[in-house]
C-alpha cells in the first residue's frame, strides 16, 4: 500500500456514477482518468493544472482511454469559478511538482490553502477532499508544515480531518489528508 493506492481505495468507496468531482492538480492525468472512470458518462470531472504540459498530458491520457473530463489551464485556487457550491462529491489534490517535470514549478501553501477553502465550499455534506502531500528533495517542506497547522485549525463542528502517516517509512514518504464535510 502507498499514498496513491490508499486515496484511490477511499475514493472508490465514496465517489459514485453521476457525481461531480474535481482533480485540483491534474499532473499527468492519472487521477483525472481514475475519477472519470468512477463517475462514468453520467458524471462530470473538472481538472486543473497551471502547466500546459500537464494539461496536454492529461488530455492525451483521457483520449487514449476514451474518457471525458473538462481540463483547464488554470490554478486550482480558481476552482470556485467552475462549479456550484455544495454540488461536488470529491476534490483530489496531489501536491508537489509535475512528475518528470520542472522541479522549480511546484505547489505552494498560499494557493493550496485558497484552493482547499474553495473545495470545502464546493463539496456537499458528506463530501470528501483528499490532499496528498508530496515533499522532500528540493521542494514541499514549507507547504507541508503550513498545511499541517492550517488543517488543525479547521472547525471540527464542520469538518473531520484525518491524516494518514506511513510512520516507519524513510526518505520523506508522501501522505494523505482526508477532509470530510459534516
């Protein structure tokens, strides 16, 4: 088991055919495609990335698999412009940099916090926000630390926050947060 397989297992239990879901960090398109399979033709996937390379990679993967999603070259911080509040079942974030991409371009705490706040407005009651934190090497430590403190401050009457650590792993293993709107 790893961070990605854990998040996908949780999403499989949570996302249903016909749902509206968001991939906040499209990257190479794997989560976008996974979500498109879960929601089926009746559902809707909205995906974002700030890098044209990521958007093109995601669109190519979707075309290869015969899947549909709305993929935007835009920051996840702007997701409120693309969906109605309390209509989304799940929002997925993979923080860090584009796999096999430029390590100088990576997510940062300020835009991620804005995006997660938007996601919390967009998800319906019982909705789920998954935030996988990839850090280590040359980036991500500041974002990891800032988000840890910020997630602790979310109102427990409105949100349940679960963090899963791969406790005995070495070399900065990624880990997910799951935020459920009560």
